[in-house]
């Protein structure tokens, strides 16, 4: 086990009607001028935005707002938000929505104190970020979509609309939300597609931590396996009955701890599937979780041939694969079991064609991937351009 | 799943040599005058105390100290500490040790701002605490014994030497440590007895959360089961080889998350085994974890007859009990499997006699228990005086 720091300071307030507490939570965490950030019309239509504003007003908190954040959040929206913020001078940001809204708010939070264009903090030049953020506006979250886990992480992913580069930043010490209000009732109306995409995203967040060559990380492995078992059980319940509050609650909390480092403990992680997917959603604007359902089984199939150990363990402990004594065969069976589960139980696409991309430009994706990440993607397996191309092709 | 708040703000800094960071961690968390609190001679003999002092000096931090905290920490030591603190006026407390040292520091932290004797905050009168704390000195921890989980909790348990009442307080919002330095190397010299007692304590912390009648808490159940599997695997490694760093590391982290509410999520917990053990260790001054190894299997045996559901699930998923279709029988098999494991693998006592108490005064223990906790202990099972007496007798 490697040395590590675990720091998850967010106050998670979870359960029915908890959004009514947002005013007092803002006060408790020192807010007096709040900028609300949200996405499309659903938070407006559902009345959630009005309830949040009422709670702020009741707490005597001044606020402004910006709506219109899109899925796969973009640089131009961050700049629009920063312009409003520099005018209004908030002391606290309050994203109301899912990962795209939260990630936009985080980009603003750290960009607010940066002299220059915020994109410098995201841009990679010669394998390094062009600039580093040292300070951020504090933020709280009202979560409406369980998927990205951004409510508990210090991460943010933004797409540059000019260069089509989709890339993340990670500041666990300054970008973790102060609080996150999480009411599973707010997720009851999510369509199946969005529910399932969220499930595939949170499972990927766990697997990218699980797939590690660091030895003797049993506590992290067992936590990860437990999360995956709970997620799969409850995801199947939700596909059958989207109105199942208990299943919504289990899924919502799972998404958070899938990404707050609960199962990262002391290991080298592998985020290469995420990087490979980012190229797909940046180019074709597909839903991130759906892209992961396509890439992840392909990644595991490749892994079954080149580094089967953890994939076989996953098969045995989570995916119902009997231990045959042949690690590579069991790993392949595990990879295919996950692919089948994504397709049959979660109704997710598992190929480019099912994702709606009939003729993907794999050369372009692969070229951009290695331009961003270097010649060899290090991780559970070292992937050169030939390897990542093989994985992309396994997803055809 | 019930509504809940999850708040674990402690910055955990884990791994080899991490105690060298204690000076900068104190500075980062706002300390300028620190009171060090520690126990017996081992932190002195090992040189740890000197290393901590050097780190504070290097960071320019003034400090005073109090040693001599005993296992099963007592009220008189808290008062001694408060006297020193009121003279020195620290702005930060730094316990260096295990649960007893940390719990003593927490009692001082909240007692420091209370006008009156700190015991008022612990004492139960008519089923309620005599007084409530609202503010506490911040504290950081250098942990040397993985067991109590106090480094990540807002709890403290103290024994009153006059009345022999052993009782806890719980202030998750003000008593959780700001940071916890956790170096598994510091635990390598723990004798088998202390290692095993710690393992039994952390397993009890998980099981008291796991044993719940709240339905649909799959994510918490799976996390708890995963922790237990990892703990049992690594505990067996440590009994065989106390110098196994990797096993020490897995056990150390498990003890922390066993008690920071990771697996409490949205459920009613059951702390009656802990309460029953507190009467034993308050009267006979036995090691808390060893007392739990005696009480817990007895509690589960009683439970197998009166509410088998979760105990059978534990048997199936953690203790290697095959599903026979007979829930009560499987629960009893699980209870006995845990008892056998405690005895055979962990070398723990599982009866009063093995604990060194040949003729326990069960009437006295039971009378004190119900005087403190009321006629019926509510929880996974409702336990009146006849029920708790039956459990005490099962431990003979």
C-alpha cells in the first residue's frame, strides 16, 4: 500500500426534502453573496430553482444566477460565468444540477482568482498544465443527477469548443464542495437513458481505481467490490421501476463515494478508459456515461489478454464468474459479463454503432488522445498508440 | 433508507514516516500553541514523542504536554489535563497515542469551553445528558493503535472513577479531528494481544452499524461486508507475521473507516453490545476489544434466535456459511463461526473465564446497564433486563 491522503471534507446532507436546508447550509459555510449556476429547463420546470431561491432569500442571502450549462460543459460558458461573477462578486458558488453544472462552477471557482484566461489551468503543454490554481471560491451543491460524483470530488472536466480538447483538473484541497444537498426524490424523474448513463459512469469511476497493480490494497478492493455489487443490484431495480425511492437513494450515494476516493486508498489508479472516452464525447458529443459503457468492456477485453489478474478477481467477486483456475479465461469471461450486463440489464450501448456513431474516425480520436496524454498511457497496462487503437477497434 | 448527514472532514495523512509532517499540519490547521497528550512510556521509549516535539519546534509552535493517560481513560485525568490547559491556554490539542489518549483529549477539548465540571457533558440524568457542549478546541491526532477509530469520529468515552460509569459523548460537528497522522510502522511493535483486541473493536464498530432493521441499505451493507472481509484476511496475516507492513496498513485504515460512519449510511444503528461491554470493562478494567470478543458472539447467538435476518446475511457473505434456506440456523452458524474465528484465529477470549473473570457479578453489570440505558435497550432487538442477562450468561 502506498502512502496517501484521504480528505473528503464535504458535509453531505442526504434524503427527502433536504433542499429546504440550502439557505442555512450556505450561512453555516460563510456565504453572504451567492451565484447560482444551473443547466437546462428541468430545474426551472420542477420548481427546484424557485425553492432554492426561496431558501436563500429566507436566509437573507443575496444572489445572482446563470442558467444554460450544457452536458459536456464548455469553456465559453465558464467565461460567461466568470464575467457575471466578476461583476457580482459572489463569496460562494451554488451549482444546482449534475456534473456538468458542478464542473462549470468549479472552473469558475478556481478561474475567479486566476489572472488570465481560466483555460490555462486546464491546458496541457509538454505534458504539464500551463498554469496552477492556488485559491478558489468556496462552493456548495444541490445535486440532481447521480453520476459524475463531482459533488464529492475536487475534479472538474471542461471541453474547449475551439480545439475540441476535453480535459480535467484536480484540486482536492480547494475544489471539494463545502456541502452537498442530495435528495433522491429529485432524481425520480430522470429518464432511463440518463439513469443508466449515470450508473455506467459511477461504475467506471470505481473500476478505474480498482484496476491497479499496487499490491496489498485489500481494503480498497473490498470496498470497490461492495460498491459495484450494491450499484448493480439497485440499477436493475431502477430499470424495472424508476420510481423506487430506495434504489434511487442507494444509487445516488454510491455515485458520490465512487468518486470521493473511498476506494482509492494507497494505490496507483488507471484513468485511461476515461481519457479514451473523453475523445469520443468531445468529438461526437455523446453522453459521457454511454461512451464509457462502450469503451470499458473493450478496455477489459484487451486487459484480459495483457494483465488479467484484477479483471479475473472482479469476475469472481462481482460478476458471477466461477473460478476456473485459468486467470486469463476468467478475466475474459468477466469482461464479457460486464458488457452483457451493460447491454441487457442497463440497456446501454456497448458498441460505437449502438452509440449512434456508424463510422467513427478512430485515427483522429487516437491521434488526439496521444497528443494529449503522450506516446504511452501509463497505468494498469501501458498503452501505446497500437494498443489504444486495438481497444477502440474492440468497441466497433 | 433514512435521511442522513455524512461529515468526515478529517485530513487523513497515511503512510510511512508521516509523523514528520505533524508540524506543518498543525500550522495548516491554525495551531500556534499546542498541548500534547499521551499515555504510557511507549511513545517516549520509541522516540515518537521526541520526533513530534522536534516537528513542532521546527514549525515554530509553542507546546506543553501531559503524559500518563491509561487504557479505559478516566475522569480524573481529564480534570488534570484541563487544569494544565487553563494555565497554558493552547489553541490546539495534539493527542499522540490510541483511543484512550484521543478520547481524553476530546473530553478536554469540549470541557475547555464548558463552565462547570466536564463530567456534566457525559453524565446521564433521566435518560438525558446533564449538559451539552457547543464549542471545542480543535485537535489533531498522531495515531499509534488502530482500534477505537477515534481519529475519525466525533465520539469520546470516559470512565468515572467514583461511580464506575463508563459513558460516551458524540459531537460529530465539533469533535472530529482536523487531521490524523497515521503511520502503520508505528503499530509494528504492538503485541499480539493489543493487535487482536483492536481488530475485535473495529469489527464490532462495523457490526453495530450493520445490525439494523432499516430496510434497503444495500450500499452500507456491502461496504460493511467488504471491510469485514479485508479485516479478517489481514488480521490472520498479522497473527502469523506481526511485522507485515501491508497487513498493518490495511488494518489501520480499516479501523478508521469502521468508525467514521462510512457504513452507517441512512440506518438506525445498534450500540447495545458496546454498552454491555462498557459495564464489563468499567467494573473489571479489561481491554475493551477483548470484552467485545466475549460479548459479541453471545449477542449474535441471542440474535440468531430472535431476529436472524442480518446475522444470516453476515454468515452467508462474510463468514463462509452456506445458504441452507433456514435463516435462523444459518444465523446461529454465523454467530458460532465468528466466535470460533475470534478464538482460533485471533487468539481472543470468548468467555468471561477466558477474559480472566472467573465469577462475574452479572447481576451488578445488568443492573448498572439498565440504570444507565433504561428498562429496554432499543435497537436491532429490544432488550429488557431478562434479555441482556441471557446474553451475559451466553458469554459464561
